[in-house]
C-alpha cells in the first residue's frame, strides 16, 4: 500500500479593512484618495492589534494597500505581531474616478441613477472614470493567488471596504450583489475576516466573517 500523504498544517488568510479616516466620518467617497487615519482610526487599529495578538496571531506575512490609511493600519499590526510587511498598489480600494473626495449626498444629487446602482451592489457599475466592483475584486484576487499562504502560514491582507468585500465574494463563491444588499460582507473600520484553507487544494475549510467585536472591548 502507498504511504499516506503527509498531513500539512492549514493555512490562514485574514482580510482587514483599514481604520477610520476623516473622509469616512464625513461620508466622503475615498477610492484612491490618500486620506490618513484620524485619531479614532488610530485607536481602532491599536484595539485590533491587541485583539489579534490575544488570539495568538504571530509572525504573519502582511500585505497592505499602499494608501496611507491601510499602510498605517498594517504598520501597527506589524509592530504588534511581528512577521513581514509588504505594500502593494494592487490592494487599493476600488477606483472611484470623478466621485473621489465628494460627499455621498453630492453624488446622489448629481447622479441619482448611477449612485443608486452602485449602492445596490451592481458588480459592473462604476463611477465616471472609475472601475467596477468586479474589476476591483479581480485585481485583489489576482494578488492573493500570487501570494497565497504556504502550509502553516498566516497571511494578513490590509485593504479597503469594497476591495475586501469583492475579494471575499470571489473566494467564497458568493454573488457580490446579494452580499452587498444583505451587508453580509460589510466590514466596519478595522473589521476582519478569517479564512482557514486547505494547504493543498486551497479549499476554504472554515470562515469567520466581518468581525468587529474588538471595537467594543
């Protein structure tokens, strides 16, 4: 009889949304606008770092969007958890073109139909000059496939709200528009999801989605 295959330690993928910015608080579209964390955002990040440390996360490989709100979130996690830190343009938020920096209310008044489609989760709807949620999800997914965790490794992805939700929908084989309407993959600032993965097949074995309890503790 052939020898049984060696048992490989599962891999773990943690997807994190960045901390709060003034644009979040003011309800302004961000996209590729490089807004920094505000004071609340920095405190949220400290809470997340302590929480993940208490859960036993150690020496992860951290990949972050290069926008400073995500980069600062990733730097705090790196300081608390160790491991390595890498910044990538591919992990940026969805590009929002002409809408970037504008108030939600302003956009709704100027482009009511397009605004309604976008916030209904239409995966092929985009702001003028921007990209679609489908394109954003594809971009982030390509990055994940190129930097997939090896057996026993934890990879943390620090990105943005729509980017995280679109990538998760693809990874879990879910309909993006349905998850958007249900807000089932909605990540508050510094909320995170954990996917435990089969190291050979990349099959998702277990999920913990859109966790934000650390913000209340």
